[in-house]
C-alpha cells in the first residue's frame, strides 16, 4: 500500500454502502508493504466509518501491518488490542 494504491483504496472506500452502525472488516494478510499514504487511507476510512457509528477492524494483519500499527500505537483503533 503506497501512494498509488492509497488513491485507489480511497476511491474504493468512498463507494462503500452506508456503514451506519456497521463493522467494516479489512483482510490485510497479503499486504507486504504499507507507507504513510496507505496508513492515511486506512485512518480516513476508520474516521468515516466511526462518524457513522460503526467500527473498522483489520483481520489477518500481515507482519508488516502488525509492526506499523504497533509503532504508531494504532492497534486498538483497528480492533487489534
């Protein structure tokens, strides 16, 4: 997940149906790279879902994702605490 794919992710996230009160689950098992733009896309999705009363959960985080969320202290934001 880099600057190019983050733009695609943001576009895809914008097309999600109404997430009011819903849990949005992301399977990130196959993510081998994630930079700040990828993390920003995930945080924007979480902000949007939370504003509608829902939650964003990361399932099967790869080692790369796990390390980034630990370094940034965002594990609990995505249900990994």
